[in-house]
C-alpha cells in the first residue's frame, strides 16, 4: 500500500518534471528508508513467529521502535530499571491476547511510563508503582488506556497524571487504585474517563484550567474541580469517600452533573462554592454523613429533579451568603434536620419541591436569609412546614403544608397576610413567637466546704488566738 502511494506521488512529480525511468526504483527505496513500514516487536517472547523482531526488555524495544509500530509484551512481570519514555506513536499490548502482563517500577519520584507521543495506546496492561511518582504521566501527548490496571501504593503516588495544554488522555474500562490520588488532570489538559473504577484516598481532581469528563464510572473517593476547570459528570456512582463526594471549588466553566448516585460519603455529598457554575439534575443523594447538598457564597447553582433523601443533617444547606440558587422539582425526604436550610444571608428560589418527613422544619430561614418559596408540597415535619427566624425578605405563596406540628412558624412582627398557603391536618397553621432567645443556663450551686470541728482542733485554735496570760485557768 505504501509503495503504491509512493509510485503515485512519483508519477505526479514526473508529470511536472520528467525523471529518467531508471531513477524511479532508487527514489522509492529512499522513501522507504525515510519512513519504514510498521512492524511488530516482541518482548520476552518464548516462541516468537518466524522472522519476528524480538527484544529482551521494553527499553530495547522502545529504542528501535518507530511511529506506527506495535510492541507485544509476553506473559511475565517486567521490572523496569528506570522510567520509560514513549515518544513514538505506538501500541503496547499483551501477547497472547488476554495474558497478564505486569510492569513494575521501584524507583522513587518517577513515572513508570511517560507519554510524549501523539497517538499512544496502552491495552490490558497492569502497571504497579511502589514509590513516589505515578504509573502513567502524559506530558503534551495523546494517550488511550483501555482495560488497564494502575496501582500506586504509597502516600505520594498517583495512578495517572495528565498535564500540559496539548495533552489529552482517555481512560476506558480501567481500574485505578491509589493511596493518594487516582487521577490528576491539570495545566489545561483534557482527560476523559468512562467505565472506570477508582479507589483512592484523595480521589480524582481537575485543577488549573483542566477539562475533565467523567461518565459511567465508579469512584470510591472524592471528585474535585477547582479554579477555572470544566467538564461534565454523568451517570457515575460516587460512594465510600473518607471525605466529601463531589466538589466544585472556585470559578469554573458551566458544568453539568446528571444522573449520578452520590451516597455513603463521610462528609457533604455535593459541595459548590466560590463562584462555581453547576447544574445538578436527575441525581440521587442519600446517606451522606453531613448535608447532602451544600452551597457556599456566590455560586450559580441549579438543583433540579433530584432525589435527596435519608440525610443525617440537612437535605440542602445554603450558607455564607449563597445566592443565585434555584431549587425546583426535587424530592427531599427523611432528613434528621431541615429539608432546606438557608443561613447567613443566603437567598434562593424554591419552587415545586416535595419535602416530606423531616426531623425539624421543611424549609428554614434564619438571619437575613430570604427568597421565594412557591408551589411546594411540605408534609409530616416535626417542627414546622416553613420556619422563619427574624425578618427576612421572603415571598411565600401557593404552597401546601399538611400534617406538620406547625404549618408556618414566624416571629410576631412578620406580616403573613399575603402568604396564600393551603393547610391541612396541622396542629397549628400559623404560630407566632415573640423572639428567639437562648435558653438561660441555670446558675451552678457552689458549696463551700465546712471543716470538721473536733476538741483538739478547737484547743489548737484557741491557743493560737489568745496569749497564755489571757487564758482563763
């Protein structure tokens, strides 16, 4: 095929500038020397095919490989003396297909494989890194990892590091296990993860303007986006993290979070703060140790069509003057505290939600918090359907509050005449309280110890108090 292309190109060149026919074979041979045909290189092959190119180590194979070559590593554990740099466009795969091939590097603070090539494919390899560094590092290259296992068992190691403005990487059907970070994407790199399982302490992180797309993955650890990052989070399970589940910290590009299950994490399920732009839709948040969804500060957040249930604290918490938040068409149920809580001057639009069986109030406002609460169904809350502490700027109408202890609990000075709300089965529909005061702490009774008086102690006291000449004989 390549010879045919060369002859066609020579034919077009000869039409413009005639060349003697005897020179044509020499020109074709020079073209072949310039760009050799792709070949297959076998590493540690026990029974290589006749005429195959064989090498004893991966380093030797990389030294003689060219763009388009395939390196087949035979079933064995390959201990690498140093990091391997792949600058060519190669494919690394096991031989025979399905064989277990392990690559191990014991040196500290180095990448096991460093990718510089523009089209590198790693297939069905097991990569183990014991000391500081990472299993695979992509530096301004393009790499695809398919059905690979990356294991890094040390406090300063990473499974995959993708960095550089022109770097791209795709993880497909991979397994990443790390005591530190599973995947780090930074410095404007682009990484895409699909059908991948990650187990790590600090999870997966995108930072410094990187783009990270995560879909159909199982993450046992946090997923964090920091300043100026972007991407998407779709159809993942984020669970069993020792800290939070999913976090957006800092100004980000608009990021969609859709159809994920975030459960069983030791802290917040979803945290959005410091200017992030996030749309969370059709997700499930449950059994996280703290608030299921928390928004802090000035962040543009849309929380729509989510199932937010079984929270150990609040369902949704807005704090630190959170604003530009829309909460609509969600189902919030079985939270130990409030369904939706607004603190510290936060504001939100709360529309068409179903809030059921909360241990405190369905919607709770305090301080200078406020917003719009319309067309919600609130039922079976142990304190109130809507509880308002202080005098917030609040619009509340066309809500249905049923089977709560109190329908709406407000301060005495707050006017409620324009709050068109339907009540059913509450003990009190509207309850006014004079003020929210801290309970008085009872004074602690102080007991002064009284010394025990004996005849000897009395004699000693009298002898010390009166001189001998004044004593009565």
